[in-house]
């Protein structure tokens, strides 16, 4: 498995990262352990989690995903083989069960880190990510920006000062951004430089064939500022596999089980998905492999965060790392994108 530099650090992370957000909801602890065993055996050394996982977030399951990773570390002794990324939740009305309503203040961040460390059964986190900004902006893959003034958003300076303090204490090695905009990324870099604090080493945003908006501004930031993308939702919640086409509802699939995940649905998204599936068939590969290979090999991507609920899916997703799309295939993908650009708001 190819390893790539994480920002300007000495860390080398696998180009495929193991996503975990179904563990504790759609996957049991034993299944999570099986996935981690297999991923490590395939050369993956990078795991991504969050304090709010699994999804959809619920009071009775919150933190289960981190606990499953922690029990695997304890059972296997493999902590030193894994570069571990987790996240602190930002403000959200729908997360009142997390710290009574999460904030990105120093107090909240310190509380969140201690809770994550305890669940993960480790004394340090390699990459601690701000899951989404405190300010109101177009995160979680939204395409449009509607400005809203806010008086109570935690200043970026306070959040970054807290992260710097945690680095000094050795509880986190580095920090990253997530669901951030080009303005936000550049502002964080500016504040960090002005104060002599460490810069973020990564940014985790959605990126897939149905939403390539990252390319518009943030891809240049990734290149010029060594802020590589940790791409999430490479299969657009599984939509790009084609398994939901024509109204199909596969048993135990995410969109079958949970009606809240509508980001990649709709007539235009289905039209684009159908064309990508047909192209994959023409190229002699599965639609899932084509979609993930496209993401993994973008020049601004550090690592592609894959996820699976079955071992069959996991094997295919990891195997996608062996596929490199040629220029002809990429041109055909771009032709579809030109006709149906970013169909998912």
C-alpha cells in the first residue's frame, strides 16, 4: 500500500484510510475488529474516527466507535502501528447529548480530548480534527454560501490556541480541519503563522464524482499550503456503486435504513450516477472501484477514507487502490461531469 506524507510532518499515511462511522450502529464490535485486522494486513496504517460516531448520532451509541478501536488496541497491542485521527464536534443543535451541546472553546476541546483518549485507550492522538467550524458556513458538502452574522461563535484564535496547548502537552501530535471552506482554511493558516503555532496538516471534506466542488478553490490551497485532502464519502454514501438505482433498497444499506441521508439522492444525482455506472461497465470494472480510484489518485488527495459494513465491501474498497485510471477514462469521467456538474447540493 502506497504511503504519502501527511502535510509537512514526518508521518507517512496509507493512501487508503479506514473509515469507521458505521461501527456501533451497523457493525458490531467483533465486525469492527475484523475490519481493522484485515485493513492492517493490507498495509493500511491510517484510521479515522470521531467522538460523535457512530452515525446517525444517538445518545445511547455515542462514543461506541472510539471504544471499539480502543478495545482492539488493547487486544492486539497495535497502537504503534496505526496513525489515528479523530475529531471534536462543533456546535450543533442535534448533538445536545455530546457535552451538553458541543462547542469549540478551550474547555470543550480539553473535555473532548480526555474523553476520546479514555475511549480509545491511548495517551495520544496523531491527528485531532475540528469536525466542522463554529461559525455558520456551507459545510458538509453544501454548494452554496448564504452569509449569516453570528455573535456567539467561538473565535478561531481560541480554538487554535487550545489545539496548540494540547500539542505542547503531547496529547495530540498534530491537528487538522474538516468540513472547512477555502476562506476558513486560509484564515486558520494565517492565525497559526501570526502566533507561531503549528499549522494544520490536513483537511477532511467530502469529495466524489457527484460533488467535485473541492476542486474549485480548496485544491489549490491543498497544493500550495501542504494541506492535503482526506477525502470522505468517495462513494457518496454508497450511491456511486449503483446499488440504489431504479428505486432499489438493498437490505441493511445505509439509505435503506436511515431516511436522513439524502445528500446524494434526487433525479439529477441518479442520472449522473447511471452514466458513471455505465462508464465503469464499459471500462470493465465495478462502479465502486472506478469512483474510488478516481478520488484516490487526485493530486491534492493525501488519503481516501473508505468505509464498509461487510467484509466483501471492505475488500473491494481496499482493492480499488490497485486501479489507476488512464487518461482516456479520466476524459470520459470529465465529459460526464461537464454535462452534470456537482448535482448534489
